[in-house]
C-alpha cells in the first residue's frame, strides 16, 4: 500500500527521470450524462484517465460524496502518483476536497500543482498527528 507517511520509507513508483511531457491537469467533464476525465499534457496532448474500479463499476461521477467520485479520486491519485495502491483514507479525503461539491457536478479542471499542494499539506498533517501521539 502506498503510504504518504514520510517516515515509512515508501514512495511513489521509481521515477526514471523527468517526464518530457508531464501532466498539466485533469479535466473532468459531463457529456450526455456520463462523466469522463481527460489527462492533459503539454502541447495539447490528452488521453482518457483509466478507471480503476473499486466502488463504482458504472463509472466515474462528480458533485457528491459517493462511489463514482471515490473511483474518480482513486484513479486520479493513482495516475498522478504512478501507483494504483493508494490508501482509501487518502483518496476519500481527496474526493471530499476536489470532487464532492455540488457546484462541480458539471465538471472541473484540477491542475497538477493543486494536487501537489494538497499532498504536501496532507503529508505535513499526518506527520504532525503521528508525532503528537
């Protein structure tokens, strides 16, 4: 399981070097009642985000705190971190931070920088909580 605890010694998948065309943002859209997520890289290159099915075999969703948004959160973090084994507590927290608001039900763009900032905050909070116990 991928841990975000800095003391665990675990990290994302081995990075062979800088990506020549890194992900810039995740673009979540609703078209004809279906939610899709596109992974956008530089130079206008996009690809569909693979759905890592755990909670919602019917697909992604956005705008509330259910199963479809949980799978979307898990799939985004797995893609971003390069590891499909993301802790449920982490992707559920991501879901509520980035996907569960009703005003996002039509879709939204999530920049990679926002994800990195959120992960940095989460790591700091976990470190602080573990140090206090």
